[in-house]
């Protein structure tokens, strides 16, 4: 390897993302059918990029019809006002009927094995444990299941962080993690449109964000 190549490799290895900032753009919350929610507009004028973690869950046992909820990331080329919002990324949630798992009892903090009735989520499904305190809602992936009568259960990939009551919990949780370049953008917001189908259903969602000033 030449000296120049060694130098370039060393410089590349030294580069790292600087001044990242994590926050919830939209806290875990519910949204009724036929409504639209829009996040606050955040100032991204001094940011190089933003990575969003979008979590979507059904809060209804029935399917949506025609279209699921649509999540759109919008940027503005103006520091104020609403004349220049442009959609730069979007995704549409699925519409199929979720599996409704009924737990056998209260699930303690740290629990990974969830005993349930004879309706059992599949391996790979993500379950939404909706909590009466909405901020304690959790989304957990199933990595194993027992289907033998009387001993049905699922095993979660990650342990529960909050106590979850005995109840009915739905699958069909979806997650997206786009990274948006912010060259030229002054503000950013996320729109959650739960009014795109002919029959819409209540949902639960959360939007996380990490912004990056650049590479240094």
C-alpha cells in the first residue's frame, strides 16, 4: 500500500459523526381513526442529517380498508410560515387483521416468557403491549412460541421494562428507520395521516429522532 493510501485510510478511520442529539419527536401516543397528527416543526438549519425511528402499532382488532396509516417526513425551505413544506420520505402501514393475544396474568418487569391463550403470535411478530400509562407502552418481538394446549406462551427477544396488565395485545407492529439528508432544509416535521383508507382504525405510534451536525 502506498503512503498516500495509508494516509487516506487513517483519515477515513478518524472521521466520526459529531454532535448527535437524541430526542422523541413524537412521544408514544394514540391516534383515533380518521385523524391526522403533525409533529412540532424542529429547526434543522445547522444539521447535516436526521435519523428517525418510527414505530407504528394497531390499536384495534379489525383490518383497515384500502390504505393503512401514512407517515410522511416533510422539510421546509423557509424558517417560518407554511408555504414551503415538501414531503421527502413516506411509508404506509399494513392493513391486515392483527393477532390478538390474551395474556394469562400480570407480566412483571423483566419478563420474557408470556403465557397466553390459544391465539398465539408467530415468531417474528412484534407485539404492542399497550399500557394504561401510555408512555409505558412497549413493543416486543417474538422469538419463540409454545403451542401445546394448556401451556401456550411466547418468548420475547427483549425483557419487559414495565409491568404489563393482564389483557389483550395486538401484533402487526411495524418499524422504519430512515436517515434524511438536510442540505438546504431549515425545518422538519412528521405527519401521521390516519385518514387514508375508506375504513380507518385507531393506532399507537412513536417517532424518535437523532440529529447529526456533520462529520469531524
